[in-house]
């Protein structure tokens, strides 16, 4: 059983609990002798922090155009209520970091890029005018409540003229205009029948290797003038955003290079990934954007040996500061964390779900946070924070959000994933040290952190249909908590 001996005095404990339809109830909690049967949260399989782990850094979310559209359906007072809860230092989620896209992503209204002039290697026509009216407008709304917001950026797709298929997507669909014949480029030009268009729609067994087959070609043109111009685009983007009061301190070269999408995307091979990051992007950032960190990601593949092939390339680890994992990438985060200590590991995106925004989706998000934090992540990023109705994208995918707006009534509601995130983000503060992680055991999962001010935070979830009686010890005192069925729980001890 974990004992947080560094706490000088456990003077007060509070239990916060959420179940469907009865969220966020708080009650005082007293230490007591354990009587009867209670599951000891950290007794047998609690994990201590691994070598090279670092204190908790930040909670963050993504700034997308469709979030802005949903937010603008509400009154100014309602907008302020939401943004205050999400971003204010004493709010409920306390986000301090934001993720951005360079060029459109799948939650933009339509495809656009910052560089639409083909062959503009000198970037004479590169601009962020579209962003000023959209992504940056949303950022400025959030900055009113958290002026110290910082950001990182990754593209979903380069400008179409820099890709071998000359289009923003990877695969054809009824939601884009790419000819089906171009799908064959994914595997070298002659195997269009081998392409699985359903893989990106979460079909089949996700426990198998993802993707089922790796692309054999880089969709980004590998000629030096293209690679150099693309590296220069990152620097120019950072410079122009800084002029707008938006500080970007980290970049990743590509969102999900292993998702072969009908929306903006770009497959890269391992060799192309190393070439661009090590030989072009890292030198450009070092020379003209000093202080901006380069992370490798976002990795959404569970092919461990493939990831290691990239990390182990000569000189690769010398130029990166950390890694970003999402989706299937979480399956290998623990192994990668252990093999490459001393590098930051972040969860770069929560999983988007299916637009139902129900309690099951909240439980899935809570489980993902446990998985990522317990296996070494020191930052975590939500995907969309507010969407309309079923959260349908321009490219036909219904997705979840923390907050839902009814486009007919113009009313909004905080969805289960909001409370799932709040049970962590309101309490685990920057600088917090993880004391223990108890992976899934008897339908329960738990984490324990010590905040810089000495406060102990225990987050536990009961996934079972029946109530769970659990216990844990702090400073020699034992606390017993009854976890309701399908509940999110946080205990704070001062």
C-alpha cells in the first residue's frame, strides 16, 4: 500500500464523485481503520515512477474551426462561462496548452493551406490570413481567461502541390475529389485493390498491428527543394503566429503519418521521417526559431520495431526533445518510455469517438488518461472541446467533444467526457509528481500524485456494474472510499 510519507500532515480529505446524471458531488472523507473487505488500490501492482520520469507538465486542448463555429452559436455570456471553466487558472479544466494545425485538418470547414502557390519555394506568398479569422480568433477568446497559454503545432497535410498525389487527402472517397486510381500510390502504384478504405473508420479488431499494412511511399515529395521549403514553412508559421501574440514552443512534423485518410493527411516512411526531421526541420528550428522544441510524432501506430527504426537512426535522438503518442501509439508508450529515458512523452490527442458523447465515451476517455499518464506521459491533449450536435466533420465522421451545442435550440451541455477530464485536470497541477499507478484490476484503475504544495491527489474509476470498496494509505492513515458503479472519483488530501 503506498504511503505518501513526504506529506507533513494529512489534515483534510475530500471525495469528489461523478456518475451519470449526478456529476460532481463532493463529501468530506475521514481516515479510518479498514474493516471488512476493501480493495487496496496501490497494494500489489502499484507502479512507482520509472527512471527518467519527469513531473507533470500540462493539460491542453486543440483549437479547431468547427469548435469556433459551435462556440459562436452561443451568447457572449455563455461563451465566457465555457471559456472560463476551460482555461481560467481557477476554472474546472485549467488548460494551459493548445494544439494547432498548420493548414487545414479534419475539423476545419474545408481544405485550405498557408501556401497555395505551386513552386513557391521562397515562400513569397505564404500567409496566415485564413487563420487570423478562425484559429487565431478562437485562441484570442481563450487568452482572455488564460493569457499564459502556450502552443504547439503539427500539420495534417502539406500544401497539395508538395505531395505526390497533388491532393490534400490520402485516399479517395465521396467526401473528396481525388480519383480512385490515385489510391494505388499508397503501396507503390499498382495495388489499389489492397487498400482498405474502412480501416480509418474504426472497423475490425483494433488490437492488431495498425496500420495493417504500412505505406511504401512518402506522399511528401522527397526532393531537397521541397524538404527545405517545408522546413522553412514551419519557421515562417511560428514567426507569423508570434506576431499575433500566439507563442509556439514546440512542433511535430506530421499528425498521424500512419492513418490513410479521406481527409487531410500525409503518409511518411521511416526513411522520409528521419530525413525531414533530422536533416531539414531540426536545423531550421535551431537556426531561426531557437527555443522551439522538436518532438517526434504524432505516432498512432503500435508497430514498436518500426518506431524504434526511426528513433535509432544515427543522430535522431540528438535533435529531438520528446515524443507524441495517440491512438494505437499508447500500446507501445510504456516500452518506448523504458527504452528511451530522459525524453518527454506526451499524449498528443484524445480519441474522438462516434459523436454520441455518452457516458461510455466518458469512461473510455478516463481509461485513456490512466493509460497515458500511468505509462509515462507528462502532457495530455483533448481533441475537440465543443462541437454541434453529433460533431460531424466536413469529411463525414461524427466525433465527440467535451461540450455539445444543439444547433436548433442553441443550448449547450457538458458531456460525460468533460467530467472525466475534470476529475484529473482540476487537481493534478504542473509540477506534480506521480507516486503510484495501479493499472486495471478488478474493474478499478487508479493514479496517485503529489502536487508541489504537498497536496495528495488520488484519481480512481470504477468500471463495474456494482459498488467497489477501496482503500489507500497516506502518512500512515488509511482512507476507505466507496466507488459507485461506473463512476469517476478524485480524493484530495491536504
